[in-house]
């Protein structure tokens, strides 16, 4: 629902400047492979001891965020900024330095991005965001022998399906490594959602899934991710964030995704955010803290390897 609420296409980052917890965001542009013009919201952070500012980073991370179905990126920036601010505090005493950039993709048809959303279009948009990150990392890295940057893919609701599509379908550029996935209020597949929302046998909706424009299927994608990364040193870890009072996606679907990860021997953890509804997990301190702690844990694990 890219047009909801009605003003979502005209919102600006500056509309939320007083609620960004000291995090500086900027708008960038890129193009998908079919030429569609896309908007990105980007924030850069230096994490670790402030005494080490002059040093090159010991690790570089990019967090690539994919939103849910409605509204646009700017209204999400206050909560995302709160998580980044928590992350800065979590990492403040680290002697090693981490450079972190968060990139929020605005799908085609959303916010100031052009075009009309389709599943294939979302695939192209996600790939374009990864290519933009790869170019940015190449332009800002002064050491050709530096280890690849680490990428965390984070998707909320329908964005979690975009995330698993992206992770399953293509290897990343050589200067990027997929580190982990955050699936916030995810579902197993669009087909499963239809069956849950319309369980009555006399309703035809659940039988119409072959005709849908989107067939996002994280259940199948997890198998593809497992197969693709099995030959590498480590599989990307997956964090599943549930809303305890989710009114749209039943808990059983995220439970099935978690069980699927265990079945495929993909390292995974699950966090249920108490009292949260489908779009509330980042509104709750518990949810923001869980995500910031997961990110800090992944960052520390990477710098300790070096």
C-alpha cells in the first residue's frame, strides 16, 4: 500500500529531524536494472571508543533495511535512529572501531521512488540497493586488501520476504559478505497468509494464490540460503522478532520459520516482544533493545575474528 497514508509520498526526512536521537540521515538515489529511479535513506556511524577516531575501522558493517507494506521510510526513521543510538551506547567501550552504515530502501512506488511495486520489481530494487552499497564501500575503502564488508539484511513484515528472496537468489558482490538476517514479524509465505486469513472452505481466496502478483516464500528461501552458504565457513545467522499480540501474522508462522532454521541447521534465535502488535515491535523499548543487542553481538564477533 504505497499510497497510504495519503501524504506518505511527500514526507521528508527533515519532518522528523527533532526525533532522530542525534543520528544524521540523508537521501540518496540509485537505479534498478530496469532503469527505475529509487530513493534510499542513509546514516553513517563510527562505533567504538571515541579515542580511536583517527584509526581505520577494524570492521565495516552495512545494515540494509526493507520496510513493511504501508507508509514510507521517513516515519520509520525515529525508531531506527533510536536503535542506532542504543547500538552506539552498546559499543561505546569497545577499543576496536566499527564503521556502520544503515541503508533504508524505498521500494518502487513508495515515497519518492518511481514505478509500481511488483515482486520482480522488488527483487530488482533489492539487488540495486546491494550494488549501491558495494559501490559505496569500494569508493570509501582505502585498502584494496581489506576484508569484505559485512551486510545485515533486516526486513519488517513483507520486507522479511524481500530479505529472504535477496539472500537466496544471488551471491553478493566480492567486497560484501552476508553476515546475518533480521526477520521482524515475518510470515512463511504469501500462500500461508491467505490460508490463515481465510480458513473458511467456502471462501475462494486461499485458492487464488497462483494468481497473486507476489509469491514471497521465506519457507522455500531458507532451504536455498542453507544450500548456497553451506560450503562457506559460516551460515548467516537469523534473528526472528515476533510481536506477542500480532493481529495480522499468527505466531505459528514465525514459529514455523524458526523450526525451519533449526531443521536446516541455520543458526537462529527468536525474540517475542511482549504487548507488541504487528507494527509495534520497534515502538517498544524491549524490541529496540533486542535488535540493538543482536547487532552489537554480531559486530563484536566480527572484530574479535580480526
